[in-house]
């Protein structure tokens, strides 16, 4: 009885901290539902400014921008949300819808099917989930090791050996996935075009030959940096230089 | 009747309606006359005047005059009626001296005022033809042809050397001493190397000129502007004209009336040819600069934009006006570098120039229509127009700009916020689809950039089970080792317990006291079991010892050995003789059994 009371007390102490966050989020959500999309996007941005994040905020912020008619900003925030939660279907859907309204229609270069499969599997969870899974699997490996070492019957030894090897393999997979997902967030290579239209040059120079034209909302991969210029690569493999002010990193 | 009256009244009112006109009194005479020839001198005035007085003229004699003629001219221009009356005073004069003479202004009196006319200059030239009166007759009349002396044409150019694109005036003049009736045929030179522009000319203005002592009627037949398109030496082929010439024919008349009714002139066809001219066309020196579109001459440029601030899908017009003298016809539209995102249409060209001796004069206007499709601020680089100036012999570049254009988002793209519009992209598959609604569930916010992977917690949670395993492994190993050590110690301890119990019996064995020895062994055995299992010695006997020991998990062999010792001792106590070796053996087996029981026994 005493223990239950003390737990409740501890929870009550924590409540104000959590409640504050929720209130801010709820307020912003309310602004959105009443149709004040621009105010809502400001409110979400305020929350993000305090140095906290989660995929939900990015998703909601993306929605607010979309509803205010700011397509590139919406795409940027959906992309950010997707980085945090690659498994989220809603983010994926809204991002796809926003992308379909951009002007540039790009063909994707087909990946090798195996790497595509691996990528799809990896995107089923974010870095933390893979990390938890890897801990669980590693613990499993250790348990199997125990069983193998201390059991006296041959059958048990055999089973524990194979299960142990399997979980070791799965541990390595989830470990590398967790690492990859974290790298995606730490080394953000992609950017969204923010300028209504931008001419991509062949060299990092204003007088360079104009190669192609990109419009707002298009996602590009930043390959190289030279002063104010960024070398970008499109999903169809084309490369070129543009000014850093025309893009916004995801 | 009534109407007629009104019109008559109106007719009389007309002069009143008409505006008061400027009084003009002008004299007119040919520029050049042949000595001893008669010519007309006339003065015109547009008002009723009296008392015309001619100045003193020493070189001319007045043969006749003045004869006065009057002309009316009523014109109605856009409802404005103008009535003009012109009085012409004509004199017939005859020149008497060779040279250039000036006739001082004549005076006339208009409403009591004296008005002066303009001065006139007349050149009197000598006619070398022997008979001035029969100038038109030809010596070789019988043959029916004319000599090249009597009728010829010349082609002259304004310059013999020019830059490519620089205009050259080609003038064709007719020199004649005969009466020309008309032109029946003309063959112009083919000039593929030139762009030709005809200079407008009205009727041929004839003048009299003395060439090599001969008097000719000279008229400019035509003038052409030539714009060279090729460089190098270019020959202008001769022009050929076939004239019809009125020729007096000496005919013997059969009747007086013949002479009177029939003409004694005959029309003769005469073909004349000019001389070829060779021109040198120089190339434009230097490399054409940026913005050169073929312009040669003295030109200027003006650029105007219809607006610089607009919304998407609205249009802007850029107007480039090229003005001055040059080869307007050959100037193509200067290139304006519009941003690639602008929809651009071909420029429309409008010309407003006329051909002059110096080249084409006027303006050429290029209008560029562009439509920006996307919002943003665009900069159009300077509009450059270059042309070649033949007077300097160099290229000149004019530039305007850069021009900044601000494009705002038009109304057409505003609808994106609510419904996917069908025309924003080529293939929009769905209509009326919207983004999914907010995520409203409670979720935890975590500081940005925090990951489980790579954190201390992560590695700790990985290493902890591993460490536990390693720890347990070593503990297990140590325990196994220790277990074997304890066995050894226990045996040792059990031995000492047994030895202690059998201490007295060992003394008796040494001293050879047989009975005490056996008794002491028995007591040691019973005492040991009693102490070990905490059972009083009185409750122990040979019958229950087996079950008690079995309960205490002692091995059957050991129990058998224990009972055998008991039996041996009981038996030996009362047996008469026994060897000392047997006692030693019993002592040792007792010692061993107690040790074994000590190891195996459990309370």
C-alpha cells in the first residue's frame, strides 16, 4: 500500500513536465483544426525551437504548411518526420501527395533489387527500435550461450547452439540497421529546393552553362560543397551546381 | 429658286469665311539658259495686286510681257473651305551675255503696300552648236540613228570604296541633245551582291549643262541605294535604256497641207548603255562584338519595358527601338537573355523608315512578349546592341540594363492549399484527394539528436549480459575446483576425528591390553555415532544401527564394514586368543570406516 502511494506520488511530480509539452502541442493542434494553419505552423515551429522533436510534430507542421499553400516547407517537414519515423504510413502518404504537386517530375534510377529489399526492411523501424531489438537479440545470444554451456543434455546443447547462431546473425543485422538509420539522421545529405525556380549550372559559377531547371519542392542530394555552391544529384542521376540559398537541408 | 439664292449668297460669303492668307510673291526662272535663247520669267502672287516693277537687268532683254493670268483654287479639306486666287505675271526674256546673273527682287503693290519677291539666279551658257535654233535636228538624220554624242546615260556612285553594309548611292543620269519621247525598254544591272533600295523620285527634273562645249539637257533618271553584302572588288554592270526619240525627218512634201497636218517627226528607238563601275567593298574590321545583329550606320537604341512588377502568367512587353541612319532592313532583333523559366515569343518587328541618300533613316522597333510562369525576382542581363560605324570604321556597342523583374504568385496557383488541382502537373491521378489529418495522440517529445544507438546505455545494455555470463562462467569454474578441494579436506578432517576417538584404543593396543582395547574400540564407535547423529548411546544397539545409518545416507558397504567391526570386537572380547596382527588390522579398518562415515553421514 505504501509502495503504491509512493509510485503515484512520483508520477504526480513528473506530471507538470509532461503536461506542459502536451498543452503546447494540443494548442497547436487546436489552431490547425480551427483552420488557422499559419498560426498552427508557427506554434509547431516554437515547440521545435526548444530543442525537442518527434515525428508527430514534423508531420503536423508539414500538414499546416501544406494547408497554408507552402509546398516546399511541407515537403521539408514531412521528409524530416520520415527520417525520424521511416515506418510511419501517414507521413509517407502525405509526402507522396505533396510530391505529386511539385513541378519537376523525375524518374528514379532503379536500385538493385536486393538493396531495395534491405532498404525497405530497414525503413520498417527507426534507429531506436532497431537498437532495442539488437539489445534483446544480444541478450538472447548470451542466454543461448548459457544454455549451451551449462546444459548437460546433448539435445538442449544442439538447440541452444543453433538458436544462438541465428540470434547472433539477427543481432548483427539489427545493429547495422540501427547504425544506418542513425547515420541518416546525423549526416543529412538531402535537401529540398526552396526557390520557385532555379537554374542548375555545370560549374560552381554564375556564368556556368545552364544545364537544367528545377522548381520548388524537388528533393536533391547534396554531393559536394564549394563556398556558396552546392553540387546536387537528382534521383535520376543528373548532377549540377546551384547556390546554397536556393535549397534547404532536410 | 430659293435654294439657288442661298447658294449664291453663300458663294459670296465664302471669302469672308476663308482665313486671311499670307501674301506670297514669288519669282520663277530656269536655272540655266543658253545664250540668245528665249526663256520665261514669271512672278506669282496670291492676292489682287497692281503695279509690278521689274528690276534693271543688264544681261537680259525683255521681249514680251507682262501677260497676266489668273487661277482660282477652291479646296475643301475636312469641311474647311479654302479659296485661293493666284495671279501670274509672265515675261519672255532673252539672254545676251554669258555668265551667272542675279535678278534682283521685283516689287508689287498690294493694297497700297509694296512687296518684294525673291532673288533669282540664272546661268547663261554658251551653245556650241552652230545653229541654236536647229538644236534638235541631227546631222545624220538620213541614217535614222543618233550618235552617242547626242544621247547617252551615265552611272555614278557616291563612293568607290565602302564598308560592307555601308550605303552607296548609284545615280543614273540622262544626257540628251534630242527630244525624248519616252522609254521603251530598260535593262537594270543584276546586283546580287547588294541589297537595293530605290530612292523615290518624281518626274525627271531637267537642267541644262555644258559638257565639253556642248549643251545637254541633263536629268536624273533614277537613284538607288546599294547596301553591299559581299566584300572584295565588285563590278556594277552597265545600265541599258532604250529611248524613243522624236526625230525630225526631212520629207519632201507633196502638198502644203501635208506639212501642216502631218507631223514631220518620226519616232526612232535608240538604245544607250552606261559604263561599268568597279567598287571596292571593305570587310568590317575586327571581330563582331556581342549583340551585333548586322547593323551598319549611325544608330541609337532605346529600351522600354511595359512593367517590372507583375504576377505569374501575365505578360510583359520589352520594346527595343533602333533609330538613326543605317541599314535598318538588315538589322535583326537583338537577343535579350530572358530567364529560362519565361515563356518567350518571337519578337514582332515594325519599321518606320524611309530611304535617303545617307541610307535608311527612321526607326525599327522590336517588341518582345514574355510570360513569366513562376514567381521570383529575375534579373535580365543588359540588352546589348552593336553596330558598325563606317565613319569611324569601328564597332560600337550600346547597352541598356540590367532589368529587374519581380514576379509575384498569381491567382492561378492559389488553389493548391485545399484541393489538388488538375493542371499543376502533367499526370495527376486523383482529384479532390487531401492530405491525411493531424496526429493528435499523446506522444513523447525527446530532445533532438538523441539516439539509443551509440549511447552509453546502449553499450551498457549490450555488455551487461555478456559480463554476467563471463562472471558466472568463472564462478562456476572456481566452484568446481573448490569442490574437489573440499573432498580432500573433509577426508582429512574425518581421519582426525576418527584418530581422536581411537586415541585410547591405540594406547591399549601398544600396551597389549587386549580386553581394554576391544572395549575402547566399541565405545569409540558408539560414541562417535551418538555424537554425530545426536542420539543418546542408550538408544543405540546392533539391531537399529543399520537403519539409522541407512537413513543418514551412508553407503551399504561402509555400514557392513561398521557392523563387522562391531561383531569382531564383541567376539574378540571373549575369545581366548588373538594375534596382535589382527588387532592392528581391526584398528586400521575402524579408522577407515569412521573416516568414511564422517564423509558420508548426514544429519
